[in-house]
């Protein structure tokens, strides 16, 4: 399968080719190829069970692919395992936040910078202050257990925790899931802000309308395959959603 | 006065139980699995130390160091064999049954190392102290200090170091810890090694105040550690310390009141009462209300 055409200009940060991941005999990802460019938001859309989370887990090194390659910032990261992938600069914010409920907000953030603690203690402390500036609510709740935060606050914490590892690219898995519409708007405002600071983002979303508002490019995943991809400007949102969910 | 004296004796001895329970609780808190071979690992650690002592001779400090090192190594062996292969899978029962099998193996090796049933475990001779008509055995005061140092060291490691942060993160949510770059295999080894050091310290304290070691020590310490952990609250480290002290306290008083032959019956009776009134143990309830993950895994 040929690599899909994307915009010219920005360089490829992440390029996935012919990636296949299985759970036993079931292929959850089947020959997936895609490209995410530097400084852009690349959006992965698709219905439940399309393989979006499997794709995220495979990129983050949690799952080992059966075949295919993942080039990130010039190195091959497929099958390297989570610690090395994180070290190379790719950081995942998992679905449902998955904060450490019994640890304080501060410890959650410090755990995000775990791999940098030994060598860059002072830098980590500075980054912590920066996160508190960006998310003042986390500063307020610094000593509180993360399990006592609201859903939106936990999502901010998960995002801040991922940023604490100073990634080159963020993988966001369903940041809006289970949140009230007003909070979803807040989260997307933060995503836009992080992007404007030059962060490259791969965003998985079920909320297609919201996602297409921030996306520079999107891929549609269906039953483990990329069924089509494009640029949100080229298509009306309604067309994308119609093609995607109704198969027209 | 007699009540005070008995309580003091109980709490002094309970400090060793607290270390035993801490080892169990640490393994349970981080791996969410019960290690039934724990007591036998400590027995084998002590048996190795006694064997070395009988062949080349060790001072008290040497005996202590060999006991805790051997206990930690045996514990790592148990981890590699019974727990490591099941991490991240639904192997809760598999780990427990495997640890049961290893228990038998470790007991057998210990009996081979120490063929006669009773071997001398040299203690430290310190005279007793008298304060306000209360008699305190010198070696037991030393034991209390060693226990306090070991417990403080554990809490310092967990609170203030990078590795402690990672251990707490893995206990809280192992999948996410992996995501943040935790090496799960190494966490297992270090957890079991720390539990071995704690348990080895406890074994040394108990055996040196008894003055001898028998192959029954494995089963005995597994039961005492489990009971102390359940009293305090499963998976809670503060609870483990409290549970250990409480167990020592209760045993001293029931021995004093009803005689040594009723000690275990009364202790188990109290454990049942606690479990009926507070099923999570003394410190366990608040912990478990929020710990959904641990709930699902038990």
C-alpha cells in the first residue's frame, strides 16, 4: 500500500507503514499506514472497535506489532517497548485518563517525568512550576489525591503528566470521553493552545465534529484498516461523518 | 503494673511481627498477589545463615547480614519463578498456587540444610533494664530499634526517592506506570528484595530472641505475618505496622490471662471479630473504598 499523500511543507514526524497488530488470531490493526507531520494535529476517527486504541497502544510500545514499521523522528520504534518509546519523545495520554488515584497531584506529575529525574532534577522542578502556571487548578489541588479530582481536572492532570516527559509528540486517546460538553470545550481549547506552542499531536476521537475543528489532517479507521483520509478543509464535516459512519 | 509490663513485652515482640506484615503487605500492595512462600523464604534465609555459622562461624552482625541477604535472594528466586511470569496477566491464582509449591520446596531444602530439628541461633546477650519497676530485656530493646530503623528506611524510600515514587505508582495503577516508562520486571525484583530484607530482619530478631531455629519457623512466620497484615488492613503499610504491634500486644495478654496453649485460639478469635466488624482490617476500609483496581483483582 502506497503512503497516503499529505500536505507539503511540514516534515514527517511519525510515519507508520503497513502496521499489523493482533490479539491472538484476531487482527485488530490490519496493514495500517499513516503519516503525522511536525507541528500539526493528526486526527484518527472511527467507530467503536475500529482499532483506534490498539493503534495508540502499538505506537506507544505497550503492544508489539506483528509486522510493519513505525518511524518516529528518524528512528524505528516499532516493538521497542514503552520506556524506550517514551524516551524517544512520544508520550501517550491514555483513554479514561488513568491517573494514579491514591497519589497526590504533585506525585502524579513527578511520575510523568520519571525517566528524567536522575539526570535533570532542577529542570523537572521548573517544568512542574510551568505546569502549575498553565493549569492553575492543579496547583490548587497539589497535595490532594488525584482520585478526588473531577473528570475534567483528571484529564488536565493526565495531559500535564504526559507533558512532564517533554515529548516531541503527544498521543491523545479520547480526551473528551465521559466529560460534560462545557469541559470538552475547555479540553479542546487546551489542545489548541498546546498545538500553537509547536507540539505535534495525534488525536483519537469519537467526537468527530470537535476533532475536525482542530485537525490538520485526518484518517478514518474502520475494522482495523484506514478506509480513507483527507484534509478537513477539503471536505464538509458532514460529508466526512456521512462517509465514515454511513459508508457512503 | 502487670498490665503495663505485659503490654510492653507484647509491643516489643510485636515490632518483629510488624516487619513480617510489612513484607507481606508490600508484596500484596504492589503485585496484588499473596506470596505463600514468604515465611519459607525467611526460614531458608535463616537456615543458610545458621549453616554458614556452624561451618565457618559468624559474629552477631555477620549472622544478621547473611540472614537478610540470603532471605532477599531466596525471595527474588520465588519472584522469578512464581510471580514474574504472570505479571500483567490474570495470573492471581496461578501465582498463589505456584508459591504454595515453592513453599514445600523451600521447607524441604531447609530441612536438608539443618538435619536435626533444632539448631542454635545465637542471640545478642544484653542485660535487662529496669525503669519504674518495669523490666525490659536488653536484646528486645535493640530489636525494637532495629525494627524502627528498618520501617523508617522503607517509608523514606517510598516517600522520597525516585524509585519509591515508581513503586507507589505501580501499586496504584500498574498499566499506567508501564506507560510512564516503568520497567515492570525490575519493580518485581526490587519489591521482593526489599520484602526479603524486611522479613530477614524480622526472622533474625525473632530467632535470636528464641535462641534456636526449627523447620516449623516457615509456616509459623507465614501465619503470623498474614494475621498481622489482615488485622491492620490488607495492602496498607501503616496498617501492617499497627497490625504487627497489635498482634504482639494481644498475644502477650492472652498468654498472660489464659496460658500459652490458648494464645493462638484467642488471637484467631480476635482476628475473626475484626474481620466481621471491619472486613478490610483496621486501616483497610478507607483504602479500599477508593482502590477500585485492587478490588477487581482480588
